[in-house]
C-alpha cells in the first residue's frame, strides 16, 4: 500500500521477506477454519511493482493505492459445508491453505519531500552529502550538478524523508536561461522547499537579492510554488561575515555544510515541515486497488513423464484433511471435473496409469469412459 509517510524502500534491503499467516483447518462440529489475516506492506508513493521478468504489475502513485501482491491462505471449511441430500453425515473437512508465494521487484520513482533551491555553487551538493548517503559531484564552479541528486534522510526519532539537490537557478531561469526549465520541472512535485542563500563575501548577490530572484523565478514558472511550505537558510556560514548573517530578516537558520554548524537543527526543522506538509494533504476520494488476474488451471508435462496440474483452484479442489475417506475423494473428484482438469489431462496426452501431481499429492490417471 502506498503511504505518504514512507520515503524509501530501504527497509527491504536487509529484510526482503514479508510473511502473512496461513488459514487454519476446518473441523468437525460445524466449525470452519479462520482465514489468514491480511499483512499490509507499506511502500512510498510512486512505487512500481514488477515481476522478476520486469513486467509491470502495478503503479502505486497516490497515498492509499494498493496491490494484492499475494493471496493469503483461506480457512478450511468445516464438515457442515459438505452436507447434502446424498451425504447426510459428512465426516471430513477442508485443510487451511498456505498463502501464495511470489518474488516481486519494487522500484521507486522518487517524489522528493524536500527540494534544495539556490544559486549555483551555493552549497546544495555539500549539504545533501552531509545529511544523507548521497554523493553528488562537488566542485567550486557553477552548474556542477546537472541532474537532481536524491538522498534519503533519517532522523533519530525514526522520521524519514527524501531530499533532492536541484541544479542551481539563475535570474531568467523561468524563461529557460541556464537550462532553467529543465531544472525547475523537478521542483513541481516536492512538498517543501529549502532555499539556500549564499552568505559568503564572494556571493553573486546579497542574500536579500538572491531570495527575491529565486522567489520571482519560482512564481513565474508556477505561481503555486511561491506558496509551497519553505525554509530560508543561510549557507556557507563558515566563510560569512557577521554582518551578512543579519542581512536577511527571513532566515530560518544558518548552516555550514563544511563545519556542521546548524546542520542538526536544520534537519529537525525539515522533518517537522515535511510532517506538517504530509498531514495537510487532502485524503484522496478513492483509492486504486490492483488485483492480479486470477490464474486458471493448466497442465504441464514433467521431464519424468508425469503431469503436473498447476493452479490454485485445482489445489483447493484436493485440499481435504483425509483423501482416503471415500466421501472426501468423491468431493475432490467432483471439483476437478467442474474445473475441466480431466479433459485438460486428456488433451495433454495423459494415459491410463500416468502419474498426475496436484499440489503435494500424486494420483494415478484413469481416462473416463
């Protein structure tokens, strides 16, 4: 299930398995077995689910979207389910099912929680390398970053969010200068903006001027960006003059990615702002629920000459606690006939005495008259 409060798939790196409960067996005295409880696995919005061959199974875009990754075990039905005019006292019941097993491949098309915005060479790449495991190229010249760099930030309180280092913006970016359109489009889906202002003596403009230009370019590109939750932070505090720290009255903090000054405080404020932004998002009116197409029944020829009947419905047909019981065997045969298993075996070339495998059970095939 897509969950806006989950930022990454890192939890699957060391613990890839997720196991739900099996169904319990049906019993006598009219007692049905309980079905296995659902296990909901939360993933970030934008997670794509594929099989091992890379075929797309589901795209969980919005909070609440779901995909049925594996069907859980159905509880076995008790003896009362098999009461009929012909069978007045059934003395058998179904077994509980084990859940389905699958290997799935998850990929995240990241929608960053935070975008670092600022002039070229303002220290965005150094900052993201300091607060996350991202390792962007860092150099002392403009446009070192030509594509967004993403990093996952985890706080000591268990909060997690994704930060994007957006390539530097310059005046005229909204009109395409400095690859502005290419850079600005990466900001559209982020929840929070962190605007970095260069406080050093070599800054291309005063902090006030930098802020005015950046907000103007964001507004020209997409007016809603100006109203996006944001933090305004002074950067390069280690080489800033004392006066430049107070040049901008709107600063929410001052940091130095080199010395570490203000980093912990900034990460805490970023986490709080992201949390508030997530909570303020409206709940979707409807969720998308992806369900795999139910698999039919098919027959496969094995290397040893036996025949394997594949399909959950066929396995359910023989899922009784005692197939040596003639009544249970009769019920299983009736179910297999309804599924067309006997005809499918005949078409596959099964002959008298051939071994037929269904689930963990083996049978001898006899053609119908």
